C-alpha cells in the first residue's frame, strides 16, 4: 500500500489508464496515484471501506473521474462524493470521452470541479492530462483535509 | 465556437489589470468582463439595469473581500441559483487563511487560488488558470435565460 | 539601657500591645519594663480566648505578649487564633520557668520568641527585633506585589507590541504588492525605451520594493513564531525534514546539495514550526556553502532526558566571535551582495525552539562548516513504539537515508 495518495484515477479503459499513468509519471506523480477500474472501488477508496478499509484515510488531492464506468456510473460516484459532508470538498475533475452536452451540464450541476473532454489527438491528450494534474495539484489551493472515514456510506 | 466570456470580480483595478494581463499570456482566447464589487457582480449575472446585454460568463474569477457585497455572499448566491450554479467559480484571493479556503469550498467554489505576492509567480499562476480553464477544461454552455 | 543625656528627650516608640496575662502583678511588671525601655504603650490585657479574639478584631495590636499557662487555656492557643484570623502579628511568650525543650517547641510552632519573667530586660530587645522582622516581611510582600503588577503590565504591553507588529506587517503586504508588481512591469515594458536614467531609477525602485516584500515576509514569519498557538502533537521529524526539503527543492537541485538524515525521532511539537526550523537551517547550509557542493548531515540522539538534534554542514563556517550574535534578529554577517537574506531566519529558529522548551546554539570554525544544535523535549512514544503501531509505514532505520538533488 502506498503512502499518501494525491490522485485517485477512476478509469475502466485499460489503454487510457496506462496512458494517463504514464503521463503522470513524467510529472513524478505516478507514485502517488491510485488507479481503480470501476465506480464501486472508487467509492470504497474515498470512504475507506471494502478493499481500502485499512488505508490511512486522508482525502486525495484530486479525483480524475471517467463517466462511463461499470458497476457504479461516474455521475453516481460524483453525486455520492459531492453530497457527503466530508468528501464534498475533494476536487473532482471529470475526464471523459463523452461529448454529450447533458453529461457536461449534469456534471457541473452535481458539483464537479471541472470537466475535461479527452482529446482525440495524442499530443493534445497528453497536454490536457498534464495541465489538469498541475493545475489541481499545484495551482489550486487544497481544502482543509478531513478524514472521510467519519461518514461511511452503505455500499450501493 | 464562441469565445468564452470571463467575469472578473475584483475591487482593486491594479489587480484587474494584472489578472487580465496574466490571462492574456495564456494565449487561450477569451474575453474579459470586470466588475468591482459584489452587487455589480450579481447585477451582471442577472443582466439587470446597465447589464441587460451582458453575456453569460463561462468562468468567474472572484475575489473574496469586496465592497457592497462580499465575495463569499456572491459565491453562495451563484452556487444556490439553479440557473447559475453550473458556472465554474475560481476564488482568487490574497488570503491564505484555512477558514477562508475551507469555507469557499463548502460554499461550492470549484477552485481556490491564492494571489502570489511576487509578480512572476502571479503571472505564472494566472497563466495556469487560463491554460487550464480556458485551454483545457470544457466550460458549460451559456444558459439561455 | 544607658540613661539618656539630659536635654535630649528620649524618643518614645509607640507600641500597641495585647497582653494575655491572668496575673495583675505580672502585667504591671511587664508594662513598667516596657515604659522604662522607651515604649509608649497603649493596649489591653485579656485573660480568655474569647476576649483575645474580640480585642484582635476590634483593635489589632502591633504585638502580642502571652503567658504560657493561663488556667483554662495556653498562650500557644493564641497563636492558633492569630492564624485563624489570618493576622500576621508577632507573638512573644512571656512566661515563668519554661524548659528549653518546651521553649524550642513553641518557637517551632510559630512563636516569635520567648522571654522569662525573671529576665524581662530582654523583652524590649525581643520586641524591637520582632517588629523589625515584621516590617521586613511587609516590605517584601509589597515589593512582590509591585513586581507582579509590573510583570503583568509588561506582558500586556509586549502582547500589544507583538500584535501591532503582526497587523502592521500583514497590512503592509497589499500596497507593497502593488508597488513591487507595477515597478517590475514598468521595468519590463519600458526598459531601453526611456533614457538610461529612467532605467536606473526604475531598477532602484524595483530593488527597494522587492527587499521590502522579503522583509515583510520575514517579519510576519517572526511574528507568527511568537503568536501561534502551540498546538503540540506527535511530530515525526523524518516527515518534517522531507517536507522542508520539498520546499527547498530548487535550491537543493541547483547546488547539487546532499542532505542526509537517519532515524530522526518523533517529538512533541508543532509540526509546521519545526518544519520552518529545519527549512531555515538546511537553507542556510546550502546558502552559505563553500566551493564544494553542500553536504548536510542531520541526526538526533537522546541526552540528559531530551533530544539533541544536530544539523551540520561543510560550508563557510562562522567565526567564534559571532557564534552568539547570529541568532539576534536582523543580525547579518555579510553584505547583501555576498549573500542574500534579512538576518531573520536564525532568530525565528531560536524563537520556535525556545517556545518548545529547548535551546539552540552553534559550533563552528571559519572555513570548516557549522554544526547547529538544538534540544527538544522527549515524546511519550519512542520511534520504536511508533513502528509497532503502524506496520504499514516504510521505516528503514538501519541505514541512513539520503536524498540527492539532481
């Protein structure tokens, strides 16, 4: 188990996941990134339960959230994080291939901190991930850390 | 695609100039609208009075300490108004106080950035804001009122 | 007593006495002796405890003279009554034959002195001495009250000054930011476009503004080190040093500095403030380097019931005559051209360490690096115990860990 997790990457597409981890690695962020493949694991991580009940329950500095996920959808994950008193201040950057206007609207409505469409072109994709990571980890001022274990929600 | 409209809310004209300059350096096209107090900000957002033709901002950069209506109050109003709450709000303030940061997130701020005291850092930070929000993130499409 | 020369009237000492005596003849004898010794006597004779208490309340005397044996009660009980009434009045036992043992007992129990009835010539001396001692006690009490009051006033004044320094520094930041930013923008935009004089003027203005900014930051840090609520927790110095090094990443990289630290303990302290201490010390070690890349060694050992930390470097060192003064605020040993800085860093370290209950000092020779040492109180859990409680943590205690910039 890693020490402190700065980024929680929620991405079910293996290729995209590897690519994103590689880009984060170039910024020396891969070591502090936890990758999960579905919404249910994402929530387990955030609320320190299930497979992640033993972790030191500090909130990550950023959640990179895909929308099309198995088991629990990205929007559902977003809603659960943003409606929890302690977890709601964790910055969530939706990183999705969806071009649906309603996904964009719904995400911001539910409180997503930002929404990024995965560029199709590789170089632009790299740049987008890089800028996103640097913005949320360096430029953005993190909220006061709160133990998210305090409010355990029942698994969906 | 229409150029994104940025609403800059800051009572210090020197900072408005600095921020505009910094955003320009991000080389991501945008148009700046600025107001100098919280009441003006709400009037702009609601298209009241002299702002009846105002564009709908795709991004708000909001200082906290403002005359007439405080930045925190503006943030709260924006984030509880169903027509406005989608608008990303970046708090941009000199305050590094934990309570100010925490409260802003609680009120629904999308992001909180402290204004650096040093000029080159200031530009670097504002450029980062521009490059991310205007060059990378998808901003919600302006609502038709 | 030598008779006074004629023409000079004897100075009479006014004396209020309370005489606890049941034999009238003895009372007379005592009073006569005292008058002859130059006392102007006022007061009363009482026999019972109740009378004694009531006279005490209505008319407190300067001194109490009590017989040891008084029928129903003992003169020593008068002492107890005095104590109950919380009155600091000397009590002298005036008694018939009193064994030495009993006499000593009485004094141990609080009687100021005892005088035998067949040696009443001693009484005036004894009284004068008792009154002197009481006067001394009162003087001392008053001096202590004065002192406490002054200390309170000073503390209050100090607090106001510190608050003022903090508010002033804090409020100065904003207008200073404007001056610094816009003079720099002027420099950028108009460099070479106006005349040489203008470039020079703008350069001086920028320089001044930037120095002011740095000074205000330092003042604020110094001020904060004194104000902050101490918020003591278990602070893992290994993590704290790592954090400090993150903040110094650029300097470490640019100077190819090597920072070694091994098995630093967990202490009771304020993590943020301790981080500042390590950051200042490591930063200095890097700044005041010699021709070789800086190597900083951080270690800690238990000594005399506390932790003794050592931060040593291979830099330019410090001459012996300056070893104390470098901790003084604004004290610098070099010009700004030689080494940048305001001379506050070490005084901040000193303030923080002292607020933690420790001491800080330096051992050094010019040209041979410096070894900064400071003490911190022991923490309840030792590092070993922490290891057992948190098996997930990666602690390698067998070898020194080094983090190399590059």
